């Protein structure tokens, strides 16, 4: 049993300004929050109760970030693992029948978990102090989707730009040999291989994902942690899908022509050159690092047409 005060910033939509709550468990804390801040939505009340119950914001954000990351990463990779085992989907596999072996999958999961529990745990633990330093909002109310959408679009553009140039640097001599080569172990990638990378690469490229919202907050002073989680979820989905090895007629790049998708990144793994970007195709186009890729795809299309005509 412990007592604490709800800080003013957490009860912006409540009808009081200073209230003492006694709680001895999560449900009890949640009930107190609902009672004292009735205008909060269920999710906002859950969020607020979690932070009050944890009573340690750094630990609360650290654990929440870690759990969300694990659930999203393995949760999103699972459908691709299932698709790999369904022959119906083979016709959309970019590199014919090249599927990961059981050993590949074991090696990949072991190494990804190793980086999650070492490098990323440290990064995640630093996250809350960084957010506080730059003034990121953590308490309810959550931002509206109209506020989140443009911010998410800006993060995609910022991360893609950073990733393109950092990724090109990782292909330079010793950087490739000692760091980035690990990510290129799988020349025919699969969903789970998205974060199969050397710890230094995880830190360097992670800067683009975490650094973009931090820089945005430093400049604008307006960002909520929930938007950062939404961004990380979308970025994870983008990375896993880009490594899936499948290009469907309903893939996003069929509707948004400048979206990279698996069709673009798969070529990068197959040839270790060209197509360095993550989400968008424009940097490769502007810098001319997609010429071989486009020539290759053109040749494939001509071959397909010729085979049909015969
Ligand atoms: Zn990759
Ligand atoms: Zn690469």
C-alpha cells in the first residue's frame, strides 16, 4: 500500500487539481484514475494507471517500449513465416523458391534476440530521459489522428533520408566487411531477417528511427509518446515487409509508385548494390543508385513477355 499525488499534468481533463490516491494494485490504481479523471478514454486511463502503478517513469517507458517492440516484431514476422509454408503464395516470391532453412531461421531468431536483449535494452532505457529532456509529452490526453498523420509522414521522410546515406556508408570497405556484411548473410531475405544485423548497425540505423522524433520534438516542442509508438510500429512493419521476399499485386508499391517495398529491397539483398533506401525510391533515383536495379527489372519484364509470346 502506498500513497502518491496525481501530478497536475496527468489530470488535465479532470475536474480537480490536487488529489491523493491510495492504491495497492493495478486494478485499484485504474479504478482510482477512472474515478478522479472521468473524461479520459479507456486507453488513456489504462496508460495513466500504468505509469502511476509503476511509479517509475523511466522503468515504465523502458518496459513498455521493449514489450511493444517484441510483440510487433515477432507478431508481424509470423504471417510471413506462415506464408513461406503455403505453396499457394510461391508464385509471388521474388527470388523463385528460395526459402530460409530451419538452420537459417534458428540463427536469425537467436541473433535478433541477442541484439534485442543487449543493445536495444540499453537504447530503450535511455529513451525516457531523452524524451523528458526534449519535452516529449507522455501524459494524457493522447493526440488526435489529425495531429499524428503529418508527424508520421515527416518521420518517414526523415528516417528514409538518414537511412539512405548511412546505409551507403555501411557499404564502404571496412564498414561493410566488419559490420554490414552480417545483414547481407541472407541474399534472399525473409520477414524475420529485418533486424538481423551487427550491434553497431542496430545502433547506427536505429538513430534514424529514434532520432527522427527526438529531433522533431527538439525543433517543434510538440510530440506525444503515443505518436512515437505509432511511428515505430509503422517503421517495423515497413522493414519486415521489405524483407518478406514477396511482391503481391496488392503490395503498397502498386498503389504508391515511390514506395520501395520488398520488390526494391529484395534486389539490394540479391546483389549487394543499388537500392539503399528504406521506405521511398526517390534517393536511389536522384543519386543514380537504382540504374542496375531498373535495367534488371526491365530485362525480367521483357523475358516474361517473350516467354508468353512463344
Ligand atoms: Zn535488408
Ligand atoms: Zn546493405
